């Protein structure tokens, strides 16, 4: 009996075992034999007789690891400590990206109609058809096998709601936002404008200054988002800045009607607490950061330098 308890399982890698509801010790014994996990299984009935609590195994999907012994395994089956799988929603991603991750996750139960996404909120049990773009919090979500896709989406949505409400309540005064959703929309734009966390508060100040002065945002990422709704595989060009969509902030005034990405905590915070500045313009340097200016003439020079740099890079390829 002692050998049965301490002898390591004869497995060389992680082995998943799914115990259906109503399974008995004998089912478990047969399954282990199929997986070629012998380990004195003939002694299993005697072990259960000595320690009856070990027969109270719980259904679920468990992971056996090299180095575990049979006692470890049964303690895990009795405790119900199932294998935790994970999916990651990345900041800056779109709703479409998140749904693709869910759809391709082998251990997720697919209860979402991916061909009928216009009422996705109602599929999640919402009373109104709330748009979910940007309303999922980017994070790693642990789950057991057969967790419903809708449950993951609800968790991500609730996480974003809590964080957004907390930051909204502590936001700076006199910001051009009329609701937490407008703050979220701004955060989603800031997220796509710069990968540098330290720049986002300054970018936020530019957009706030523009909105407070009745200027159009003129954000390329919003244009690109609207364009991809029309033509998913099209690369954006300078001419596309003139294509009218509800997201073309070179044409529309104020914020677009929805978020354009899944903003990080840092971008939401930047939207709520912009740095104080007199900047109204910024343009990429081509090296990941941006040049900021308060007058249009200086901005034009910076744009000219960026286009020159880009032309040189393209011609060198």
C-alpha cells in the first residue's frame, strides 16, 4: 500500500484526464489503464477500503504531471481542483480579435452565435443591445474545460465596467466627456496611437485640447478602424482620410460612436488624467515615439520630415 501511494506515476508529460459525472473508481481505473498508467492499480480497491474518502471523486478535467503519485492524483480528484486553461485578451485588440480567440479555444464551450453578432449583448443576457467593442477588459482569463464562451465575455465585460467606473469617479474636472463610455472611446484611441505608456498622457492632452477648442480629432487609427469595417484587408493610404465613415475623425466632429480597440488600464487612466499642455498636434517620428507641437506650421514641418523618413525607408527595401 505504501508503494502504491508514493511510487511516481509512469508519465513523462502532462496528461489530461476527464472524469464524467457519475463516474466510479472502476471507470477511473480503466481510464488509467488505457493511458498506460499502471502503478499497482490492482491495489486501488484496498486503498479505497482503508481510506473511503478517496472514492468521492468529483467530475471534471484534471492534469497529471510527472512526479505525481497515485495519492496526489486521488487527493486532486476528491478536492475537485481541475486543470486551469487560459486565454489572453491583448490590449489594443478589437472585439473581432477576441471572438476569434474564443472561437479557436479547444476547451471553451461555444454558446455564441458568431454569425449573428449584431445582438451579441443580448446573447450575454443584457436587456439592451449595448455595443461591446472596447468594453472587454484586456487580461488573462483562467477557465476550466467546457466553460462557456459567454461566461468569459461576461467576466471581461464586468472587469471593464468596474475599472471604468472607478476611474470615471476620480477623473479630472472639465474634460469633454459626457459619460464613462465617451471616456472609454477616448482611451481606445489613445491605446492605438502609441505603444509608449509614458506618451499616452500627453497624447490625451492633445485630444482634450482639440475637443475643448471644437477641433476635429484627426486620428488615423479611427479612420483605419472604419475603413476595415468596409474592407477588412485594405491597407490605409493618405487618400482614405477622405472616405466618409462614422469613424473618420478627419470628417466627423467629436468622438466616434464606439471604441475602436480594447484599451489598457494605462490608456483609460490617461484619458481621465491628461497631462497639462498647450499641444494641439503630434506626429510619429518613425521610431515609435512622437513629436508634439502647439502650432500648425511646426506640425507641418514634422509631418514633412516623417514622410521623408518613410519614403527613404521604403526605397531602401
